[in-house]
C-alpha cells in the first residue's frame, strides 16, 4: 500500500449512522482516485460507535468499494480482547487490512504495548496491519524500537505516524528500512514526512482536497 488514503467520516442523520450518505462518500472517494479507504478510525467516530454500528460501517465500506480500492478497517481498542475481536471481524468480512491504534487511557509501558500488538497480530496472521501512533489522543507513544521488534510479526507492514514529529518517521525508517510502509497521520505534516521516508498519508483533508493531496504525494 502506498499513496493516499482517506480516514472516512461516519455520517449521521437523526441520531443514527446514515448508510446512504456513507455509501455515497465511499463512491465519491473512489471517483477521486483514492488509494485506500479507512473506515471507523478516529475521524470515523470509532470511540462512540456501538459494536453493531462499527461492524455495519466496515461491511458497508467493503460492499460499496467492491474491490475498487483497498479497505483498511479500524480495529483498535484499549482492550486487547476487544481489538482481537474487531480484527477477526474485519478479516471475516473481507477487509484488506486493519488499522490498530495504541491502547488509549491505560498508558501501558513499551513491553505492554508490544504484548498487545503481538496478540492482535497473531489473531489474524493473514491480515496486514497498520499500527497507529497518536499519543496526543491515547496518552502513550509506541517507540520506534518497539515497532522494529514488532516487525517479527509478518503481518505488521505499515505505520500511521500521528505524533506530530518528523523525527519519529526518520527513526522508523532508519530502524525498519523498507520493511515498514510509513504514512503521515497529520495532514499538515504530510510533505515533510514524505521528505524523510513516509510513503503516503492517511488524510482527513482528502475528503475535500483529494486530487491535490494525490498530486503532492
């Protein structure tokens, strides 16, 4: 996976997830030439969707994409068992990969983070995983050295960098080489992150400026 992906919003109408609007959004993104669709990430309201809503949004995205663009399903949780359940669901319904955020609020140390991600990776060994580091929201940060050890898991293949630091990308590239596909997780830092080793962006601005972001990447 390279290029630009959109962290899709989850539309609502009258207090419920709006399936028609979501499917329209997926189609519009594909028409814009998107390289990947990321439903139920942070921008998709993953912390506030019910499990049933979460599953429906992933299924709608896969169904509407119809193989025209890869679907990287949000599957993170601060509960390892819950994240395993979400990963296995994503694999079952045909997602092309999964986005797994660091456990939030719990603030585990590096060995705890490593154990969490190893357990998640082992639960769906054929599903490519994108690790997601966003310490400003989760209260913990996945260090580059820990990521390098996690590459022992064959399905850990990419990393969404949303720490606000280009130094993180440089360190990851130095430790992991081309084994890890690094994505900017911050629209404002996409260009400098590309300059130091990122291969693309998981964008929010691409809801409105997809072709321009594609040209930049």
